[in-house]
C-alpha cells in the first residue's frame, strides 16, 4: 500500500505540468512585455582638455609597456593582480603570443603604434553643470585602443566592438580609474574574444 501511495504521488507530480498547459488553465497575473533593446552608447575620443585625458594617457602608456614586455609579472598586477583568474591570465598570455591577435599586430609591429582614448558619449540632454560634475568626479572609465600601420583611423564605435577579435584592426583595454583614496589607482580589463 505504501509503495502505491508513493507511486501515486509521483504520477500526480509529473502529471501536474501537463494539466497546467491544458485549455482553461489560469493565466499568469504578471504581464510580460518584450523590452526594447537600448541602443548601444557611442564612443568618442576624450576631450584634449579633459582632466581625465592625461591620467588615462599615463595609464595607457604603462599598460602598453607592460604588455609589450610579455612578462606576466609586469602586466598581471595592472589587470587585477591576485584577483586575476588563472584562466584569464592564460588567455591574456595567449593574446600576446598569438600571431593573429590584434595585440600582436598593434603593440608588436615595427611601424608606429597609434593610440586612442575613448569614452562614452554623454547624452545631449546633459546641461553644463551636469557635464562639469562628471568632469570633476572621482571615478571614470575609458577604453584605450592601439593599432599599427594604416589602421590608425579605425577605432571601435561602441564598447561591444572592443572585444579583441582576431579580425579587428585594433586592440583594446578598458581602464577604470579612481582618485578617491590618498593615491590615484587604476585597473585595466581586457575583453576576451568569444571562442
């Protein structure tokens, strides 16, 4: 008898979802609407007179030098140090070795390396006070991209384009900068191309 009750309970449990899909089943009380995809924010070069431009330029130069060294002891601290996962370390090392990598072309070519420091375009609706508050802020992010040869005028249009795929004519890193503490700090992030 006990086995029968357990079996009956299992049959009821498995049968319930099928019954819920039959006609006359209660409808969900929550309205489900498809949310329109927000347009991706366009990138624009940081203004030459921005207080952030020299900070990001110095960070970009330090990062490029560390990446060119191919020495993990030099670039890993700039990319998270002890918090940089082993798998991410291996992928970044591979990006620096791979002959098809945009980093290999941009940072290791014998020609001149071009650099762009890109930020997200501020909405046109911001007034002068709001723009000044952003400029006077204590934290900021920018994309730093490098290219070599004749590709110096091709840069990502949106952050999604800074994915470091092999077919990109540029290599990029995102830099998060903070001047909140006693000493300004920054950390770089390198997007990995999807396999």
